[in-house]
C-alpha cells in the first residue's frame, strides 16, 4: 500500500516528518561530518525559517504529542519481568 501526504509519497517515518515540517530533518539535526561552514549555513537557514514561521516549534510539539497519543499503547507496552530467582537453600547433611 502506498501512502501519500498531499502529492508526495511517504515511504518512511523520516518522509512523514519531513512532509509535516516542510523541511528536511537534516536542517534541524545536522549531518555527521559537516564542516563549521556547513553548520553555520544550516543554522542560518533554520533561523530564517523560524523567523518566517514563529509557530513552527509549537506545531512540531503538537504533532509529536498527537503521534505519541495515537501510538501510546505500542510505545508504553510494558511487560513486567519476573523477579530474580531465589537461591535454593542447601541442606547440610551431618556425617555420622
């Protein structure tokens, strides 16, 4: 089954997040091995996006809360583990 958000096909969880934010995740999280110049440019672009859309952090928090609420049973499926096994007592035999 294919899933589309608007006209874009979402094939992974990252795709859904990217489509929800309207920006690639790498813009906010960075990439391993980026240079200081690349990092500065990325952060500058992120600041511009936040200046144009000051409600974006609230929107992201709302989306995250909705996802957590929708998937809470799976996220918090806690199964109690049995406690540690009690050591068996050894009977001492007395030699006669």
